[in-house]
């Protein structure tokens, strides 16, 4: 079983910045697409950002231009840099890794709390 380890998050005032990281064994990470998802209080889990194993990124409409996803295949890490945070960005952020070559599999991180105060 592959473990995704998330770190970062916390409490910040509106307008502030935070960074989330997700780590996995590099040998599997480099063959995987990675996504960040957000689940706000009483809401469903929504897509925030994705990045392919080749480095192509895409974003949800609500975060485009404020959040930036990146990856380091050598280190086996993905980062979500969040700027200009808003109270509606509050939620638990989950990292998802989908192995796209070889044996296909999906793994989730344990979640990281992000709270943005107004």
C-alpha cells in the first residue's frame, strides 16, 4: 500500500498565503497524475488543481490565478501554493495520486486543514 503524506496548511487571514505538499515514493510518483481536492464544511469534495506526470496543470475556476500546482518527480513531491486566500477556500485539502502507467491505481492523502478567517 502506497502512502501519500501531506503537510502544510493551517490558519491564515483572508488575503494571506499557504502551501501544501504531498509526498510519495518517487518511483511511483513519476508515473502518476496528481490532483488536489477540497472539501468545505458540509460540501462535497471538489477539484482544485491537477498536474499530469508531464507537468501540464489545470485549475478549478474558483482558484485559477490564485493557486499554483507544481511537482518534482525526482523528489516525489507535489506542491499547491495558495495566494490571496478567501474564507470560501476553507476546507480539508486532499492530495490524490493516480498511477497512469503499469498497474493503474489511485491513492489519497490523509487530508490537511486550511482555515481562512475573514
